[in-house]
């Protein structure tokens, strides 16, 4: 199996896991608030990263000073991105979160193809067009307007390609576990300060009610999925990685209907078709 196909298979696994992220996050926020949901998820993830780094003897990678610029920029963009996402999720639906964050593929194309040097062939360009069109159909079902939650998620989607870019650069110096452990450790104090400053303290009963969702976010999303994400970035282009995430909204809409009773609108369902077509085109081998 070649490197590109490995990256594509990793991305297919990620889309299944990530489709549950807004659903479980919104469920946790009912009990402990957005920033505390982010904070406790990071703490859980950090414990696992430390164990993984000890097991793999990864701490030696932090001695490489050449890695620190990319590690710090990755931390800055990722922490900002997820802060916007968690706050934004308080004001919009799980389906909209999944769809709007997918617009990172459009910003990825603008950053790295229109203004950058990363090339993409005609077939993949058609795939990006289909997925972008499908996202816009779902994003604006009634009128061209954003609520504040949608706007924050859009800002996060603009940041995502930059975070991916520096994660990809950092991966040349460090393992996935080291990158994720570093960015979690450095980002934790910032999120802690935000959480205690802008949200009420969490009582024990609500914490226990939120704990199953926090464990899923902390372990499955922030550990398993993010390791797979960085490994996928190491194998295929940023634009293609972002575009393949277009499968997430389709699955999130379906799971949100089952779990949260969020009934998707007709235009949301119509938008799924070009997303699927675009996702298929993006998984076809490059002709270049």
C-alpha cells in the first residue's frame, strides 16, 4: 500500500470519529459549559499523551530546538481554533458545526494553491469544487446570514489550514505523540484561565454527568483521532486532507438526528450529495 493510500484510509477513519465530536461536545456543555468542556477534555488527553510519550521514549524529541518554532505556532493556532469552536457550539447546531468547519478546505485551497506552491490536479480540483458547493448549500439553508456561533466556527475554519501547515512541518522533527503532548501542555494554562474567568465553577454532580462525553472527546478525539490526523498530514497534502473531511457533515447530520433529535433541513440533505461526490474524487489517485 503506497503512502497516499495510507493517508486516505487514515482520513476515512478520522471522519467517522470526528463526526461525533460536536454531538458529544454539545451534550457535555449542557452540564459544565463550553470552556470547561474543552479544559477537562484537554486534561484527560494530556494524561494519555504523557503515557504514550513515556512508553515510546519520546521526550528526547523535545531536545531538538529546530522543532520549537513549528510546535509553538501549532499550539497557538490549534488552541485558538478550538476555543472558537467550543464557544461557537453553544449557539449553533451540531450539523452546522460540522459543515462550517469543513469550509477549511476552501481556505486551504486559497492559502496553498492560489497563493502557494502546493499543486493539485484537475480531478482533485473538481472534487474541491463539489465539496465546497455542497457545504454552501448546507450552510445557508434559508438566507445568507450567520449567527454568532456560526461566525466563530467560520473563524476556526479559517485558522485550521494554518494549524495543519505547522503540524505538518513539526512532524518532520517530532512524532505525533510529542506534537500533541506539547500543544496540550502549553495550551492548558490558557484554557484554564479562560474557563475560571468566564464560566461558573463546576460542581461534582454535573461533572460526573458530563464525564462520559469528556472521556470520548479527550481519548477518542484528542488522542486517537489527532494522532491519525497528523499521520495523515504526513502522507497526503493539506488540501486533500481538508477536503476529505467533507464526509464529516453527512455523518454528523445523521448521528445528530439519532442522538440529539436534530432534524436536518431539505437543503442540508441536498448538500450531502456533492459532498460525497467530491470526497470520492479526492480519494482518487493523483495523475501527477
